[in-house]
C-alpha cells in the first residue's frame, strides 16, 4: 500500500487559529489495542506491537493517539521504542484516568495529579513538549476550573503545545475555552452511534478537530454479514473501510483513529482512506444512526 492511500484522507490543521498550528493527515492510528487484554499489561507479542506502529508510519500515518492509562504506560513506552524521535509524526497523549485492573478506569482530576500525568508522559515519550495533550475525562469530583487552570499553566510553561478534551458536551467545551484554546475533542462516535452529533456540528462550525473513538463501532457494524456488508460488496472494499470512509466524508474536521494490534487489520483500515462512497451508500449509512442523533 502506498502512502498516497493515507494521503487520500486529506489533512486537517490543529490550532489553525494559533501561532503554532499542526497539520496532520486525517486518518490516524489509535494506540490502545497494542497493549494486553483489557488494555492492561504488555501486548501478547511485543515484536508484533512494534511492527504495527512502524507499519502505520510506513503507510503514511502521521497522527498517533495514545494515553498514559493504556497499559497503563505500556502504549507510550512502545511508541517511544518503535518510533522515537518521531520525525514529523504527531504523538498525542491523554491523562486523568487511573487504572485499577483490566477494563477498570477511574478519573482523577486533582491539579497535582494532572501535572504528574504530563511530566511522566514527557519522560516516557522522551520529549520536552507534548504536541497534543488531552484531558481523558473531566473528573466530576474536582472543580472543572481547577483542572482547566492547571492545563493552561502547563501550556504557558511550554510543557504542552496544544490542548484537547475527551468525552465532553458542547457546554463543557465552551467552559474549557474560557481557559485555553481547545484544538480537538475526542468522543465516542461511529456510523451507528451519533450521540455526539451536536458536538460534531459545533466543531464543524469552529474548525475544532473531532477525534471519534471506537470509529468502527461494535463487531456487528463491520461484520461480513452486517449492515455495511452490501455496500462494501458493491464498492469492492470491506465493511470496516466503508465505516471509516463514511466518517471521513461526513465531516472535514473528522480525524478517525482506528486501532489494532494486527498488521493485517492495520493495512485494511488504512485502505479506508481511499474509498469513495457514492450518494446511495451515504444515504444508507446515514439512516443507520438517525435514531441516535
């Protein structure tokens, strides 16, 4: 697969209204699935995880999203081992979720903990500044202003280049923007789950990057006999590629980050960048999520 296929996804500029913008290809890679089961511990095959990361960059991916809670810490360590010194690949990471075991996540938004998250990610990734640091969750037990305030402080100190949020409402995004410029949001969104459509509409209007996590939805959505199968067969691609192509065509601010621990699935996902859906396909897919908008 040539880099031109990833390039077909187009580009998006994070922080276009700032003095320090970052332009990336719109189809990225999510580095959650390169860890162990339950997003806990080491991957089942260390070398395969390294190869997946390097293959993503070989294919033209220049936007990789991770978090300190993936493993925890495992994903960031693998990224540094595989890709450092990164060479124009944007490594975005997140903090504020703690881990108590496989598939267990608890938010902690104490300002001193958020500062620790950033400092430790800097050390693990081997950088002096994180290009995009995202608040993984707003902790409801801590005043949001305290969380946003320390994030602004760390940006002013040069530890963070750009700031994003994850799983927020429009109201929460607007509240955060009183403290700093929000260049991206990361919410659950896919062809069968449009619960964050209002937020996407706001991001569209304000040129804020929208990073849909779980972009391929559940297994049923992209199954060989699922709701996208007939479209995929007609277009000569796979259901997963249809799902990703729909996201890319649905909004110019959309930055899908499909994740996988498999090189074969990585190659398949990256192929979605060059799939062009016709009007019939778009109409059929739009109907899937109407009741969730």
